[in-house]
């Protein structure tokens, strides 16, 4: 009688692996959901409290920036991971880019923002739990139009971010420094720049990052227009340029999306 030897994982190992995978799935959803929920709750609280509390008037522009940082930049990728932990590659890269912006601006400000550090730590934890089987679309090409807009906005955004970081370093006893507003304004504009660059390089897989960058830039400009004279508000000519740049960025993303759908199924030689 011939005894056949089965090559592969034993049933027990398969069951254990499936159980671990389910646990990682649940923990990933829990952490990402907590990140998204915290960003939404604190973002909404910042808007409401900033609007009703008279003491918050001097922080008007900063409150707008912080709310946008939470609701527009931070919450969407975390929410995407919470919804689909098995399809986490693109939003996790987005969170990582945002975390990089946070670390860079905290280093430039010589300030540890206690509200931002947990976000960075949780992003690292999500990487250790990652179980996605996605494959990157290698044939995706950068968007030349988006790259031009990113290049045009890079210098003013960098100058602004460095200026805000310097204020956080030097105005130690300032009321805005005590609330970490300067470093968060620096973080916000750096995050917009990084999101824009990420979207320009990977316009299809990082469409959400691009939309967040464009909307974030519009909010930056509109907040400066309505709250001119407040701390960190950009001067009027630059605020209008921020609004126009954000609208143009979103417009190009929409145009590229329509063009991409129109060429689906066409041979490579027929695609523009």
C-alpha cells in the first residue's frame, strides 16, 4: 500500500492563520475607526467651539486650519481603512505621507505636538497590521498638469510652513504657541503640499489625496479672506491664489478621471 504525503499547511495551521487574520482585520478596523472618529469629533468640536466661544475669536484662522487638518486631511484616509482593512494600501500610504509632514514640521518647530504624536504612532501600528493583497498599478503615469501646479505652489507653501515653524520656536510664551497653533499651521500646509505631490505622481490610486489637497488649499485661502488680520492668515493676494490653485487642482483631477474612464477598454495604441 502506498502512503501519499500531503505537502502544505496542516488544517490546524490554516485555522490558526485564519483566526490571526481575522483578529488583525478587527484590530485594524478598530484603530482606523478610532483615528477617523477622533478626527471627525474634534474637527467638528473645533468649528462649533470656535464659533460660539468669544475667547476663541483671536484663534479664528487657526481653528479653521485645525478643523480642516482633521476633517479634510486626516479623517478620509483613516475612514477608508476602517471601511476596507483588506484594501488599505492607498489610504495607508496617504496617512504615512501625512505623518511624515507632521514629523518634519515638529522637527522644524522643535516642538512635540501632543495632539499629533498619537496619530503618527497609530499609523505605524497600522503598517504592522497590514494584510492587504493589493498590487500596485505599474502602468500608471504621473499627471503633468498636477505636477506643474504642485511645482508652482511648492515655494510659497514651503516658505509659509517654515515661517510658522519659526514662530512656534521663537514665541515660546505666546498664546498661540501654547495651543500649538503655529506648528499645526505649518503641518497643515506641508500636508497639503505632500498630498498634492503624491496625487500628481499617482493620480489614479491617490485621487482622494489630491481632492483633499485641493479642498485644503481652498479652505486656506477662504479662511484668510474672511479672517484677514488674524494670526497666520496669508495676505490677500496669496489667499486668492490659494483658492484659484485649489480649484484648478480639483478641476484637473476631475478632468483626468473623466479621461481615464473614457479610455477604459481601449487598446494602448488608441488611448491618448
